[in-house]
C-alpha cells in the first residue's frame, strides 16, 4: 500500500566535464552537450504528504542553513515543483492532492540544478506516494518537457548518481560506481544568468562545432580525478557575462593553490580535494582568505 508521507533529499549536481556544441534547427535551437554530471552530498529537502484533497498546497522557502541568503521571489506557478505536480496530474488525468514542503539550500542561479532536482524528486515521489503505474522512462519523457537537467535527476532519484549526459540532456548513460570524489563548493554572493552565458558562448563557436564526447568519456574513467582534469566550455563565457565571477574564481584559486572550476553556467565554483580531511581544511582556507561561502562535500 502506498505511503502517506515521503521525505526526500534532493541532491544538487556538478558538471565535472561539460563540452557544448553548436545549436541546430533539428534540435529546436538547443545546444547539444556532452557532460559528466555527478550528484553531490548537498541539496534540498522535499516533503510530500497525501491530503484528503482535492487541492494541493505548496510551501517553499530557503533554509537559513543555506550558503547564500535568499528568498523565494518567483510566483509559485513558475516553480518547477509546482509545474512537475501539475504536469503529472494532467498526464494521469486525476488529482494528486498533497501538501508539498520544500526546504531549499541550493542557491538559485548556482548552476547546480537545484530546481531541476526538486522537480525530478517531485515526479518520482508522487509516483511512489500514489502508486502510479508509470515507468521511469515515462517520467524521464515528462521531465524533459520541463527542463533539460531533470531527466538526469530522475536517474539520481533511482540510485544512479552519476551519468554521461548527451544530446540536449535527454540521453542519459549511467556510469558505474566509483570512489567518492572529495571536493569543496565555493558560492559567490550572486547568481549567473544561463541565457546570456550561452549567448556569449555562441560568439566563440565554429559553424557545426560538436560536443567533444570522447574527451568527456575519457575523463570519467580517471581514478583518482586530478585537480586540473575538470573542464567546462561555459566557464569563460560565464566570466565574460559576470566579471565578478572571474574575480571570485581567481581569488579562490589563489587561496586554494590549485585549479578552481565552474559548474554549469555558474555561479558555483568547485575544487577537487584529495580526501574529506583535505576538503575540510581547504574549505576553511578559502573562506578565511576570500570571505566566500564554502562547503566541503563529496560526490554520491
């Protein structure tokens, strides 16, 4: 019998490698990618409780424990959790009355897929809560209509925390388990707008440029992962759009004395640590030297 209440951890992700190709008309103008995405031990908390219905309620708020003070300043109709719930009701043709509570820690505009993770776990949570007879493939197809990162997080919700993600985010190749990668997340006090970053990237493209899948795939088998191995085609465009991001990266890199990378379209930075103790020490050093919020964590 389905449960009456679920409490779910919605992990964020980092792009340990991100190669981006030129958009084309057959992809509706979207950019094809090749990315090594990995969920990390940092994220939001989602609670779903069945109610007598027929209406659902939504309570969304940023936790004071988050790395950057924020408030939910967007209408509920724009939130991906709300849209995922509405989409699943429309697909099943029935009300799915719940009280949904979301405690957010992942900053908005952080490039870590916080909202996408929340949406994916809303879809899988509602499926489990109501005993819906939907396959995970169906959930991925629905997820893709909401956002390109959400199908990856459907896999994360089903115990596959790392994947090679290609095409426009819709092709997910789960990766075999590997030792956890210790790292430090660094949070500048601002977000980065995804659209302008891709526009800046487009100015550097060669016609027909393809995402470099072989380079990304080769990196996924590197154990241990070298601190200079991650790469991101959107890093320089993101720093061009938000110059303060370049300054924050340089400051963090000077403090860490090792390469500091950008995940997604920014603004979150990360650096690879050798072990959890090194991550703790490194987080303290970067925070003390730069004043930036830091978090030692690891891949799942």
